[in-house]
C-alpha cells in the first residue's frame, strides 16, 4: 500500500511538471537576458532557475545543465541559487564581428522528466576598440612640380565596434602645404584624401611629415593615428654650387706625384641624377697647368702629376667646372689659386778664385789668399748663405760684400810644421734642413831660410884604433835642415884650431857634401889619446845659417909597444939585475923583483912574468910571481946550490899578438953575516915594496867595487825611468862592456861578456864599457912615503860622472862621457 502510494505520488508530480511546462511555453516563449561585453568574471546575468520555473531544490537532482554551441564556458549557472553569471571574458567583436546583433544561445536541460529550455543572452557593445589605420607610417612621393589642388587619395581607419562607437572623424596636423579631404555618403565614409594647397620646393623642404588622427564616437572617445612621410621628388631646376668660388692653397715645391693639393666640392640642390656632378678643368686652361695637375672627375680631388718648381713658377690659377647630369645639364664654376712654397732644394754655389799662391811662410798677417763668392737659387732663409772654414787653420774669412768673402792670413805660418794646407770652405744656407757645399783650397807655403842645420847631438864620441892607415874614414857627421830646396843644402867644414904645434887640418878632414870625417895620418895613442874638434854645417840659403858639432876622437890603444924593463942602478952587468941573497933565507923569501912597464894600455899593458927553465933541466930553487914579478925562494937554500944563480925572466903582455921582453937576474948566494947590511936593506926594501903593492891593490879593489856598485845602481834607476815610458823606436840596443885596470905591480882585469840592454831616448844605444890605462912612472915604490888616499866623486848627469882616488903613489880617475866608462891611472 505504501509502495502504491509512493508510485502514485511520483506519477502526479510528473504530470504536474508536464502541465506546468506546457503552460509556460504557451504563455511566454524563450527567456532573454543581456550582458555587456568585457564584463568581469561573476557578473550577474539573470535568475535563470526562477525564470524557468524550476525549484532550487530540484536543480541538482534533475541534473540541471547548460549547453552552448561552442561557447559553453562563457556563462555558467550557480546551482545553489539558480543565478546565471559571467564565467570568462566575453568579446563581442570576437563573437559577432561587425554584426549589428550579437547574442549567445543557451540550452538548459533538466532530467526527470527531460526538459529543454532555450535562453538568449544578448551581448551589448562597448567602445573597447580604437580606430586602426592599415599601417602606422605611410610613405608618399610627390614631384615638386605637381600643381596645387591636386588630391592624393588615402585609406581611412577602421573601428571594430559598431554603432556610434564606430563613427570616425579625422583631423590633420597644421601645415602650410596640405589639407585633409573627407568625402561622406550619409554615415558611411567613402574616401579620404590629401589636397595640395601650394607648390612644393624640394630644395627648400625635401620631406614633409604629417599626422592624421581618427576619433570614434564612443564614450570615452578612442583615437588612432597614421604618420605620412611625404618625399618631394626632384626635378633639375638647380645648378651645382661650389663651397667657395675661390680656393687658396699653398703647395710645397717638389711635391711628389699624387700629392693631394685641394678637394673642390660642389653641391646640387636637386637629387638623383640631377645632383650627380662631374668635375673638369676649364677648357681655357694652359697646357703647362694641365701638365702639372690632375682633377678627379668624381671626387673633385686635385693632385700633383708633374714637377712643381718654385724657381720656375710661383703661382698657378686653376679654373674648375662642376656639371650635373640633369636634362638639360647645369654647371657651376670656381677658381683654385695654388701658391708654390719654396723648399730648400738648391745647394749653395761656391766659386773660389785664387790670387797669390804659394804663400811665403813669413807673409804678414792679413795677406789675401783667395776671393770667394757664394749664391743660392732659393729664396728667403733658404737662400741666405753663410761661409765657414775648417778649424785649426791659420786663415780666416772676411766678408767684403754681400755673398763675397776674402780668405786672409790670420796667424803666422811655419812651412817646417805644415807645408801645405787643405782649407775647406763650407757654404751653408739657412734652410731647414740646411744644405751645404764645400770647396777645397790648397794653400802651399813657400820656404824661407829660417832654420839652421841641426845635428842630432851636440857632440859625438868616436873611437879610432891607433896606427890607422892614412885617409881612413873614421866617422860621418850629418846635420838636417828643416828648410827646403837650396835652403836645406848643407855643406860641412872643419873649425880650424891648433893641436899642439900642428894645425887640426893636418890630423883630420871632412867631406863638404857627405860629412865624412877622415884621418889624414896614422894616430898614435901614446902621443895623442884624445882629439877634440868641431865640425861646422852651413846651408845654402841667403843669408846662410850654420851650426857646429863637437867630435871627441879617442885613440884606442893597440899592442904596438913591447914591455920595457926598469933596471935599478945597483951593480951588475948591463941589462941584468944583480942581487945578493943570504943562504939562510927560508922558503918563500922574496929575494928580488923584476919591474917592467908597457907604454900601451888596457890588456896590452897587462903584464905577466915567467921564469925560464935553467939550462940542462935543473930545478931552480927560485920562482917568480906571475903578475908581481917578485922572485922568491921555493925552499931553503943549502950548500949544494951554486953560489951564483942566473935567472931568465920572460915579461909578456896580453896583447894580440903578445910582445915580450927578457930580464936577466943574477943572484949571488952568500953565507949569513957576510952581507947583513945589504940583506937587511934588501929585505926592508922588498917588505916595503910588498906592503905598498898590497895597499895599492886593496885601494884599487875598493875603488872599483864602489864605482861598479854606483854604476849598477845608476843603470837600474835609469833603466826603470826610461822603460816606464813608451820606448822610442830604435832607442834600445846591445852593448859589450869591458873594464880593465892596471897597477904598478901588474894588471887586473874584469871582463863581462854578457850583453846588456840600456834604453835611452836621446840617441842610439849606449852600453860600451871601455878602459884606458897609461903606463906607470918608473921608479920603485918607497915604503917610507906617507900614504894618503883622497876619493872624489862628481856627477853632472845620469851618464856623465867622474871619480878620483888619490893613492900614495898614483891617482886613479874614473870618468864617463857619452855612455862610456874610462879608467885612467897616473
């Protein structure tokens, strides 16, 4: 029963709904709503459930839903309150375009029972679209020759809205050339155009910029704009014009080809081909100008193509034309003035005219030597020339007139110092950089006789061996005269004087031209040890000049004298030495002494003594000292010895060949006491003689050692001083020194064969060591004489000194002259 009631209740509800629907459709038709486009999300549209007669409680159970043809998301129904609202953006222009009516058709469907409702939602237009032109910028090209009143059609703007929102009005910005023409047909705009009010001038205003504004009729109003860029198209109505009618430029001469001189520039107010310009030289231009310059027809570059010489042409006037390519062509003109600037491209010219050459060396100061003229083709500072001379010459330049100079003597000349001067005259201009030229003047200095002949040394030492052949050459003197030609011709002569009783010319002579000195006769060392004289040298100048040199000729000894025996005045035969000897004397007792001298000197006077063997080969009880000549016993005498002893003593010098002499000594042997007085006297005499000889030897050794030490020290100091400086060429040479000494009891020698090297800057090497020893005076040496030794030393310069030693019986002299050591005993 309950089920039946329930089924009965549903049946009646369904029946009531069908009836209600039928009654609704018959009474009212579709439901209409309206909504503005661009409404926000959730905007109320209408109470669709109520308007359709649906209960809110049954919307869900009956599956209430809304369907739209392709646009179901624009509108939506809230099932809680049955309100239709805007669900998403609604754009009328998108939905309907420019249609006057625009609506959204909705189908509302419910089930139980199935019902379909149709709802129309009208979308109302709002002014949400501004006028839009086809393009933002439109370019128009109008010839400047177009007449006023011409109309240029334009395309108007469009508005997506409808109705009053799409009604457009146009405005044009203010300008003096164009107006806006709008032709209307009722409400619709048929055409839009620009109308030219006045003639265009492209040269005045080549472009015009206009702005057209379109305004719709909506509230609020919306606008759209278009920019018109109007380009005025040219016609050839303007001739080319240069920037300047006269161009002034400066160009350096000798500019290389291709050098840009100037760029001429012409402009044409026309455009296109009407403004294309071609440059050219005027047809009246001279051939010389056309050969010097080139004109680029397109760019207007004027460049150098020939040699530009300031000295030839200082100014060029060039006429240039500029022609456009219009029809007919039009031309403009200008003048280019090219001023040539001088450059320092010309070397000064220098001309020398010699006047008086050669010049005497005694010419007075201010003597004019030569005349000089200079010139320069350049101008200004480039043509200003100054002259100078080389430094350190005894001449100077004196300006006599513009660009004229005199070369004059400024200081004294000396031909011997400089016999020829190469004077270089330099002419230099004032350009930058400056150019110069030079000329050489050879000034020869003529000689005058102002120099006397000069010897290399003030004196010479010559050594000549005695017994020379007559006429032998002993030396050559040479004097140099610094002058030239006949002033330098030297002749030699002796300065005559007397030598003893004879004239100097009897000993020596000198060749007048060669200066060779000859010994006219044999020289004898024993007669003349030193011959000192002067040789004069005189030139051939006028007046002649001369000088003298001193020659010291030392005559060197040769062994031409045999030893000479000195026999005492005691008893005995002639040529023999007799002596009494006591038999009681012991071995080594001096019983006698053989004395001998040699007139020669040195080794030639160095004597030695030998005892000749006795006849039969018997051995003698006596012996003789080799260098003393003392005869002494070799053993004690006995009775077997003969009472009379005859001894032969050979005295020999050391010359080559050696010369000898023989002394005979007769010894008488006596017993003790027979001749005490004579023996005592002989012993005393022998002892005194021996002591004296020993003393003499000691003094000689001391003196020689002292002199040798001093000489060695002097040589060392001199060598150190001279060799510390740069050596002069040929100032060193070898030498072979020899020193010979003699005494009364014999001779002593020291020979040094080693070669020594001594440097001297004053002349040839000086290392000779020579010796001279005169013979001793005859007579025995007394032991009773008082012994005195006097030593004196003097020195005048490094190589000249003397030493004097006073002995009891003789004097010893050491002296040096011109590098030679000499020993003399007197």
